[in-house]
C-alpha cells in the first residue's frame, strides 16, 4: 500500500481536507441546477491551478474532443424542448454544462494529487477518513432524528415515504454507493473496523442495491486476484468462476425483476406519473433508461448521442416507447460506463477504458483503479467527484 510509504512531518491543513470532504459528500448539493462544489472547484481552477498532470490532461482531451463531436452531431439531431425551461438546458449549452462538471472532477483529481505530493498520502488519507467518519456520524444522528419525527430545517436527509437515507444527495442509491466506496477505501488502507462499519450501516440505511453489489464485487475481485498466483487455485478457478457468475446473474435478475415489475404495468405507470411527477425511479431514472438507452445506441453506435444530450432526447417517441412524456429535466440516464457508451459511443468507451488501463499499468496499486471502476460499473454518474479521488492515489503511486 502507498499509505505506509509516503510520510511527511508537515501536517496537511484541515481546511484542505474539509474541502475534499465537502466535494465528496456534497457533490449533489445545488443552487438551482448549479452544483456548489463545482463552483468551488472551477474557482480553484481559474485562480490557483497552473497545470494538469499528463494522465489528467488525457482525460481532459478526451472530453474536449467528444464535446466537439457533440457540437457537430447536434446539427443532425432533433431535440425535445418540453424540458428546456432555461437557457442552461438548451442544446450545446447543456453540453458545455456537462463538460464543466467533468472539468471540475478532473480539477478535483489534480487538487488531491497536489496536496498528496505536498503532505504525504498517509497524512492526507488519515485526516480525510477521520473527517468523513465524523460527517457520516452527524448524518446518522440527523437520520435517527428524522425517523423519530424531528427534522432539521432545510436539510432533507431522508425520504419521508420510505425512510431511505439520502444524505446530501438527491437519492439514496447514489449516496449509498458513495458510502460503500468509502467503506472499501477504509478496508484497503486498514482503517479501524468501527469506521468501516459506519459506512456499511449508511449504505444499508440508504437501501442502495448498487452499493451492496459494489461491496460484493470488490471482495470477489480481491479473492480471485489474491489466490490466482497459486497454480492449484487456477485449476479450481474454472469451477469457482461459473459459481460467481451464477451468483451475480441471480442477484442482478432479482434486482431487474423489481425494476420490471414496476414498469410493465403501463396503466399503473401512467397513474403514478400523474400523481408523482418528481419520482425519478419510475419515470425519469434507470427504469426507463433501461429501455431508452439501447434504442439510442442502435441509432448512434459509434460516437453516441453526444455529451449532455440524454435529457433533451429521451422524450422523443422513438426512444421512450410506452413510457409517458415527462417534463422533468432528467440529466442522469443510467450512469457510469453505460452513460459513456451512450454519449460517446463504442469509440468513446474504448478510448475511455484505454485511459484507465494506462493508469492501471502506471500505478503500483491496482486497488485504487478498481475503486474508481466499481462505482462507474454500478451506475454512479461520471460527473460525481469521489471516483476521481481514487485515481489521484494512482498518480502518486506510480
């Protein structure tokens, strides 16, 4: 592990650590549709950041190129303007907005890399994890107050109907996936078990299926890589892998069955939309995206639909199928690698994965690459900052 190798007498100032924690935990906190953390990171980019490391520049160039491709592709697309209620949601402008979100993630990656170099990985990681645990404990206390009927003004910490913990995120699923990622980071850097347990509890209270599967996926990968060096295990691997695949298929089929049972009844869906137009899960999130994105991919297999275009295309009749037309500006799609595939096509996905593979070859600890990939594999938006945090440790370990 790189934590034990880099030590520095100079302690990292707490305000630098607190900014890291704020970006990770409050990445979804917005003023209107503008993320507060994004504003802070872009200000840091303009005022203080002098250059990007070469691997980060490659990611930046990737998104610049595909933003340009999007601008060209937009000339031949027909958009649905029913969800465009502001200038920021217009075609081209929404692409620039999505690019700025990605830029803020890359700035965060460079920010973390810079302070890791200056103050040492062990120092920064230890303080970051302590602050994260403290904030998580505060969220847990606020949640239990919410459950007993005491709600702090202006803080929507959980869903009233399901008591699903959302933290400072819009939904419980993304929050739980973030907590599971921090739990896995704690396992890797050998933090106290009570701290890791805290993040696992938050993942459970968030009712995040993606977070729980992320935990399972991590342990499966670690078990296979740990014992692969033994020849006898390689022989047994031919028996173990089918079992692992079967377990995953069974797990995902159960999750899919929950989704499918929610949407096959079109009459129910119509009535639910009319009564609950703000419900993302059934009307504008991954349930319809499961049907919409494959159709988009068939129409745009090589270079995708364009960065940021999903919300202003998903209402078109040829894509939404039996789903009703909605007036919600849904910026999420499915998330992660699926969104890269949908927005940048097969060419974009291959190039993006090649950049990750280069980082994997560059670093001395593949676990941080795994901690970047797992959330994206299970649907986190690639414009969320915390997966990019993991890649900062790869740059330091090279």
